């Protein structure tokens, strides 16, 4: 393992020579990465929840920030390698690294983003593409926290009222855990059945509109946002239901069968839902597409990353928001009565950007101590506990990287320069000190990592080598 202070001081020529020597000798150990900022331009793809963080925060500021971990032309070798992130969904990211039976593409995907941390079979499948690598050669690196907003478009002519107070929550539905789970299980089917916190619809057409069936819009693609949402539902209700037949996205068609939420949160079944819910799969991929469909379809409900909900603008005051037909709901955040409710955003449902309301979120894996021992371990069971000081529907999102890039792609699709930029960029992204990537997340509808998780991320990133 290389030591960071020494690596920062070694000259570009010395490192390059070492790398060439390592590659020239059959069976030679993987080389450490190059001098900071000496890497190549890279591309990555994956989780749509990371889209705005990657494209508007980390990618540009990596080349402008004076932070010690950035590359603005004054640090390290004085280079300015660029990073391009393509939002294709967590499923697309996992497949780009060879999960779900896909052929990996390391040349065009130096790292991948996902809210669905690989489970044991997925991790083994990805690592099986390496030749001669160490055990646990895939790094699952948490990079930020996201809040999943439950977005609502009431039936035509209806407005919501509740008794949570006269302030910011009045005029929006306040949803209990069991109500959210019941809607997606298919046991709560009409808007008139939502009565949490004194919820009541005021409709110009009266009972006819209140009795409108709820239209549940879900993601078209395999989605990390869906993974976080279903993990939340799994914590609320662990009993089984009949799952819909699902003919696409899996190795073979799936017929109706008994399932529980946790069994449909991962892999190809991520796109599968209870038969009774009669879900509508979005016409296009990505969270932004879901928000657009809810905006257009009266009587609909869905779940999207807070950043996607606010970017749509239909769900904030002036267009939507409290007192209107379109808004994001507040969610129960205490498991014992009297119930209280929290907003997914730190500054409520205004148009101005805020933070994901995930500060001080308590995470668990439901069984053993959290977090895992390292980023080389499994993170797929990580979930926010239902009882929270702030918003309960929060989750971690990850970037997957390789501990030994030269062992993947037959040595033809990866390079020392690529590995160098991956390490540099990811280390910058999680840096929370002034003008680091996590510092710039403020007021972009995300939340930086908890301190204990960030330390593990930093350690894992520094293990990346060629």
C-alpha cells in the first residue's frame, strides 16, 4: 500500500518509470497511482441521484477549487484532468462494471455511481472480471447523502389540509409510515383513505374527486432511488404480498409470486412491485422523468431525489407547494406517538435550494454494527432507521472504484492515468474542509456524509491503485 504524503512528493517522471517497470515484468505487482493531477480526463456513469452533484458541483469545482485535493492547475503536477458524469441510473452503473450479466466497459467508465450498493452476488460477479487481483478488489465508496421526496399531484380541483400546524406543513399531506407502505402495497387505493395528521382534501367536486384512485408512478429503469425507497418500505412492513409478473429486465420472465419488499429492492427485481398496487412505470428513465410525469398526471404520487423534485419547480410555492395541488409531502419521523413529521429539505418547500434534511441521520443494517469495517466490505444492507431526529427517508449514494485497475479489462481498458484521476477526484468529492467537494454540496439539495462514514470513504479511496 502506498502512503499519501510520499506519493504527493514523488516526481512525475519517477512515478511513470515505476509504472512502466511494473507493467513490463510479467506478474509484477500493481503500481501505485501517479502524482496528484497527473492523470487523464475520465468519464463515469450511473445513479441519477448523483447527477446534479456530479455535473453542477464536483465536476466543475474539481478544476477551480483551491482545496489541497483539487486539480485547478496549481496542485500536484499542475495538471487539470476533467471528469464527465453521465446520468444513466444505478442499474446502468452496475452493469457498466459487469453486474447483472453485462459486459463491463472500463475504458468509458473509470468509476460508476449507484444508490444500490452491490450485494454479495453482484460484488462477486464484478470482481470475477479481474485477473489476479486481491480479494475484495471492488471499492464501494459512500460519497453523499440524499433525501427521497414523496411527490404528490392531487386530483383535479382538490387541495390538502392537515392539522400539523399553521406553518410550513399546512396545505400538504403529512404521511405516516404505514400509509406510504399501504399505498405502494395496494391496500390504500383512494385519496379519501389518507387521514394521517388530520389530513383532509377540499375538492370543488366533493366526494367524487376525493374518491379518485391513486395513480402510483414508479421508475422505468433499475434505480437506486427505488432501492432506497423499497428499503424504507421493508423496514415498515416485513410481511409478504403477491408481486406482479415482470417480463423484462431479468434473465428470464417472472410470474406472479409471493415476495417481501427486501427481495425486490436489489438487482433486476428492483423494477417489480405488488400486483395490487397497479403501478404505472414511467415512460422514460431517470428521476427527472418521473417528476415530469407526476407534474402532468392528476391524482398521482411517486418518489424522487429531492434535487430532482426541486429542479422540476412544479412542487414548490408559486407553482406548486403548500395550498396547491402539487407538492412534496412531509413524512412521519418518530415511531412512537405523538407522531411528528419532517420535510425532505432543510428549508421546507420553497423554490430556493437547501440541503437534504439528512444531517445526523442514524444508519443501520438491521442486524450488525454499522458502518461496515471498510469500503471493501458489503454496504447493501445500509438503511436509515425509521426513527430520526430529522427526515427518515434518507440514503447513502456510492461510487464504485477498483482497488487494482490493471487487473481489470485485461490491462487494455484501464491505465495508470485513469486510476490516478479516479483517486484524485473521489478524494476531492468527499473532502469536507473548506472548498472541498462536500463543502460545495451545501445548498444543492444534498447532505455531506456522516463523519464516521466519511473517514471510511477517505481510507478506501486512498487504497485505489493501478
